[in-house]
């Protein structure tokens, strides 16, 4: 049984200019103390054609984690546009939020991202060289895709078979693929900043 459950992910500052940082407010629950860190990553998919254009925007280690509910804001710089094929800068892509324990990924939340010019003239006649400062990024937070992976949470067996899963390995290890995060009973996704209580 998973020892960490993602309870809430809120996409902050959305939509925003392409060059603005990504921001996710993450709430998760730990059902018992974890002696080692959780590794959270934000990955930007630069091109659907090849993983070589994927960019790890940031990695943060949270832990050791005591039992209970925890919340933090994970912020990462925007992707380096020079590492994205020009043909893929404008249009739809994906950003991934992943979490691993002892180098084994146990959850992956994917969001479609639409990068478009807001100026009607630029939409109609896009420049040959993209104008990053004119592109708006819109993360489709209402329709995330969640994939969970079975891992060994205990000390006695290594998780080497899950480090990190490739596309082929994902099919073998996944519990649910392309499952809407909204359908998980204890998870809520929103563009809204939560109200202070």
C-alpha cells in the first residue's frame, strides 16, 4: 500500500507568460513516518517526437517526512526555449509533476500545456522566429492525467526495477494510466488559490 497520497494540486499563476516560472501548490498525506526524502520533479516535454528535448525544470527533496498532511509550493523556472525545436514552441505540449521515494517513481501527474500567441495578428501570421515574450502558457489544470506505480516502501528490497520507469516499463508497473485526477476521491484540482481559513 502506498505510504504517500497526493491530496491536492493547485496550478498557480495560470495562464501566464511563457517565460514565467511554473508554480504548483502540492498537498500530500503521509500515512507513516518516512526516513528518507521524497524527490519531486517538474519535467517539461519539449517535443512529442523525442524524449531528448525533455527538460527537468527543477528537483526538490522534501524530508524526512513525518506522518500527517503536508503542503508546499513547488516553483521552477520556465523551460529554456533554445532547447525546444522551433516547430514545437507554439501549440500543445505536456508538463509532468513526478514524485519518487528511494529513486522509485510512484506517481506522475501530467498536464496538457497550450502555448499560444494572444495577439490575433501573431496567431494568424506567426513569426518565423518565435517571440517568447508574446507567447502565453495555459496549463489545462482541469484535465490532469495521473499514473501511479507500485513500489516497495520498505528498507529490505531495492526499487531498482522502477528507476525511473521508461515508457515500456510504465506499462508493466502502472496501477492506473491516464486516470483523471478528479476521479480519485481524495484529490481536487483547481486553478484557484485556496481560500485562507
